C-alpha cells in the first residue's frame, strides 16, 4: 500500500488507531536511514497532511513488548505499555531525527536495573530501641498509604510487644505475625533512610520476615501468607528488585484466590471483623497488583469489580486512616483494569473508547471524599504522623489517577508528536469536513501533557514542603513515565513551551531527590538528563537552521565586540527627583524574579511561599475535578 494523505474523519482516525502507534514511523528501512527527505517531504516534494496509511515497510511500534536482561543475564518480559518499552521507542525516534547521543546509545538500554538485596549485618548493629522502632512503623504507614491496608498500628505494636493491648484469639501472637511486624519495620526503615544504619536495619528485618515466609507457609495458604508476600513485594520494589517483587505478588495473588478472597458471595457468611479483615487484604492486593503490572506492562491478573465494596465497610474498621485512601485507590484500579481488558479485547485504542474511559475517571474523581479533595495549609504545617500519612496517601492516589490518564492518552500524544517531527502541515485540511477525529486526537494529546504536568508539579510541591519520603517505590516510576513523555514533547516543539519545560525539569528534580536512596530513581534521572541534553542540542540546531535561512535574505551589519571595556553609563542610573526614594524592596524584586524564574514562586526561606506552591500546582480542579485549599 502506498503512502497517501487523507483527511481523517472520526471513523478513519479510530481505524488508524487500531493499528496502534506502531504505524507512526513509516517508510524506515532496516538500515536506519530515512526513506523521506530530511525535512519530512515525500518523493514529490509535498508535505503529508496526516499520518500515512500503514505499509509493509519497517515499523517501529510504541506498543511492542520487550525482552530485557536481568541482573543474572536472564531475559525478562516488559509489556508494550510499560515505560521501558516506550523509552525504547523514543530512543529510536530521536536517533533517526537527531542522530546518536548518550540518550540513544546508553550502555544499559537493553538491561533491567536490579540491585541484589544487601547482606544483613545483624552481628554489628544493636537492636533498635523502642523510639526507633516506632519511627519505622510510622514511616511504613506513610509510605504505604493508599496502597496497603493490611495491618493497624495497634496490631503491629502488639506483635512487637510495644503495646499493652491484648490480641484476641483470631490474632494470637505467632511467628507469622511477628514476621509481618518485621516486614513493617523493614519497609519503614528502608523508606526513612536517615542513616546507613536505617538501611542495615531494613535488610535485617526483611531477611527475618522472608525466612518465616518460606518456612512452611507456602505449603498452607493463609491470610498471613497473603499479607507477608504483599509486604515483601512492596519492600523489593523499593530495593530495586522488581522481578522478584512481581513473583512474590503472584504468590500472594494465587494464595488469595485459593482462600476465596476474590469471591464476594462468601463474605456475607463471615463475622463482621473477619469480613472486613479479608476485604481490606483483598483490596490491598488488587491495588498493588494493578499499580505494579501497569508500570511494567504485565497485566495478566485483574481484579473483578465490586460495586458493593463501600457497603461492606460500614464497621469500626472504616475509621482507620488507611481505609479512606485505599478504598478510592481500589475503585480507581477497577476502572483501570476494565479499560485494559477492553483494550485487549478490542485490540485497538480509539478516541471514542478513550473518551469514555476519561469520563469514567472524571466521575470517580468527583466522587472522592472531601478529605482527599482538600489539603489545607493547616494540615501541611501541622506535621504529625496522621497528617503526613493522609497527605502522602492523597498524593499517591492523585498520581495514580494522573498516570491512568497518561497511559490512555499517550498514543494520541505520540501521534501528534510524529506529525510535528514529520513537518506535517494542516493548512490543506483546515476547512475539510469531518475533522472531529483530528480535533479529538489533538485534545487527547493535550490532556496527556496536562496530566503529566500536574503530576510532576504536585510531586515537586510535596517535595519542597518536606513531605516526600526519600524512597517511594511507585512514585519514581510514575514521575519517570511523565518526564519521558514531557521530554519527547519538548523534542518535537519548535519553540520553548515554558510550562512543559518547567514540568520536565520538575520531574528531574523529584527523581534527583529520590535518587539518594534509590538506584532506580538515579537511573531514571540519568536518562532524563541525557534526554535534556538532546533537547538543548535540537533547539540549537533549529536556531542555526533559522539563521542559515534568514542569512540568505538579510545581513547582520552591526556587531559589538563583547570583549571591549565597558563604557561609564552612570548617568543612565540617575533618578529624577520625582522618582521617589530607592527602597530595598523595589531594588531587589526584579533581580530575584529573574534569578528564580525557572522555579516559579520558589523561596526556600519562606514556608508560606512553599504552601502557596503546593496549592498552586497540586491538582487542577477544572480539568480533573480535584483541588487543594489554602485555608
């Protein structure tokens, strides 16, 4: 089939999308050279007004799965919708349009970063005191907020003997419950990471919990087994051991199905406490499963949607803080899973399908409870454990929402970017009939950029107010996914999109912050930094190209030698008597604004200013139905 330019009405565009974004790079031979000319013209010297129809020539898909090498040299699978697969596509596109660079030729591009768990040094470190352990426990609840609701503070304290509360017969003290408490301590010390000893404690407690999990528990599925493997998976994600985390998550999933947690019909026969205990565990498993598999593109398991969940939560357990954030996250994951299943069934992503999905997400966001839709400045300044847990839970729920929007709309953004890179023009189709499909695709591309921008700016504001932990296993993946597509967008822009540029650099700053404790975040930061260098080089090239074109018609006839000594121009600074006195305020304001213009409103010495930062960038209410209050 020959490449042809057609007007894209809605149905045509939907059919084109069914080929996936794999058809975006057309006419590229296997040797990596262009079939078209450098400026995107076809063989007749005309610019195509749209994406060419699919051909039998070489395609570079964005939705193609990849096999990467693990730390042991094994090939491991990453799905086509994962950020790692999209990174591979972006590298190939940029290499063809801008040549080889450190971004496209990275030595680790075919491997999956994995860090072997550190050996324990229990013989060196003394046992942490009670205050240290309580600090680890509180950090765990902050890090797992909106994701895990497996155990209460009171239960952890009782398991460790830190509380006078006596457990009932159904929660009697045993090795598996002590192992759960040890894994809580492991995650808390890992995410806190205030000193090397914190990381050593994390390794020690994880080894203790892991030993119990593999000593007989695999032979007899139990609720504690599900909780243990869920906690170990969470820890391993923070330790940059994602493949092991996926395997542990799979064990927890199979154990839960064996115990019937997925079948809601059996819950009605259980006592209230047992019913809610099992339901909280099931929801935590579903949230964790959807998040991890959507990041890595491994959506083999899904959660059956339950519309009656909130009805089952009207017990005293609902007053626990974890339930307020896990429940909305669970409902959001049901929507994400439903969309992914529809994509798998239809084998294409159409604008109609995506719009319906976005409307479902919008209804979800508008149904959020008030405490998740408002983060007041009082909550931010009152830095107690409950406020921090609630705030971080709100951040993680919101980031998951933005990430869900990004995944659905990314193909449309990619389509738009490829049009720009191909120097396509829409002049010939402006007045053409049936352009709703084109307008819709452009709007969906804008939604993708907006969602990524909101995510990284909100995360940056949370970081600047001191609320982000140093190790947040899911946030680093979400931020990288957003930063990657923002950088790809900037690469294709002719000018400098200020807001997008700021968001791209915000993504890098958040990843740099997280890189202190996370080698994975450090790798992500390195990738985006090398992409930033490519973007800057691309901008310089375009400036030089514009100068080359204009120099054919106009000469620059007067130049000043910048090395000449300066001329005394003090007379320019003389003020009129009517100008009024020079004050400290009006003298410095302009200079400060210019100096910090790349970080809008940033003033590290002014906590009130940082609160304004949070309120300004956290969530966009008009677009996504969520906002934050400064009162």
